[in-house]
């Protein structure tokens, strides 16, 4: 029987953590946000472990800036300021700007980017809280779900079960995103949910992630070995039953 997501072993956890760290070493950052509409995305370099390492910033989704009330404009100004600081590597200044933006108006992008700052500060519980609140305001953010998965894998104790849940949700929101499929597969494989992992690796490969080919071979071999072990165990149980009957 394959292990559940709550039984992630130490070595597997470290392996997944390294993968997730590469994925979220610069967690996906949102530049500006409409306070009412879904976030838009533009390229950045958030996931350096394969060529498709282009994530997105949010851009204003309002028709014109004049349509915002003064509080919205001020909140977005500090949001933009925070992201400029974040891109420059000034985490304290970025965090201060995001907090100022949020003090004026709660918005999903400032919360998301605040979570990025907290993640870099290794304050995973606070980052998780920020991303959860961001999701409450923008529930269709696949990036927030992906970063939550990263944080849950790296938390102490690790919560791979929650990581899988968030990655599956992210995959439903953007099923065409091969990066999400690859990360989902990596966590599933470490949790020994090999059949599901294999499916996700294949989707990642179809989406253009060439390195998934090696993972497909490795996962297929593990699955074959696991099935063989189960078969041997069943045959052994049957042999023991027959011997008992003879006795």
C-alpha cells in the first residue's frame, strides 16, 4: 500500500524541500493589483530550475487610474514602491511599504508580496497567514496556492498533505501550467503516491519541461518495483495460508 501524504520520510522531505526552494527561491511577486478584478501577470524570474522560469507580476486591472478613489491610489502607490524595493533586494523597505499599503486598503497583491518578504525572512507561519488572506481576496490565484505549498513543505513539522492540496487546487486553476504539474509531481512522488505523481510528471513533460523525462523514468521504475513488492507480499500470504491448511 502506498504511503499517505502525512508520512513523508526525512530524506524524501529534504529532496522535495530542495526542489520547492528552487521553485520559490524568489516566490512569485505581484506588482500591482486591481482591488476588484483578477490579477494579470507579466514575466519575471521566479523559478530558476528550468527554462520556463517566467512568472508574473500583476498589473492594474482598472480602466484608468482616475477610476480609483484616493485611498485606492495611495494603497497602490505603496504597493508599487514595495515591489521596487523587493526587486532591489531591500526586504525591510519592501515589507514596510506593503504594510503601509495594507494599512490604507486590504488588497490581495500587497498581502501576496508581504508573504514573499516574510518567506525570505524565514517567517513561514506569517508568510502562510499573508498568503491565506491574499487567497481570501483573490481565490483564483494559482501562484498563492503554489507558494503556500512551498511554505507547508518547508514548515516544521512539514505538512506535505496541505502542500498537495494547494498544488492540486493550483493545477485546477491553471491546468496548462507545467511548473505546477512538476511541483505537484515532486511532492506526490516523495509521498509515495507514485501513480498520481507519474501522471503529473507526464503533464509537465507535455507542457515543455524536459527534465521531467528523467523523473518519469525514475517514477515508473519505483512504481514497477512497488507493484512487484505488493505482488510478492500477496503471494507470500497465500503460501502461508496454504501451509496452514495442510497442517
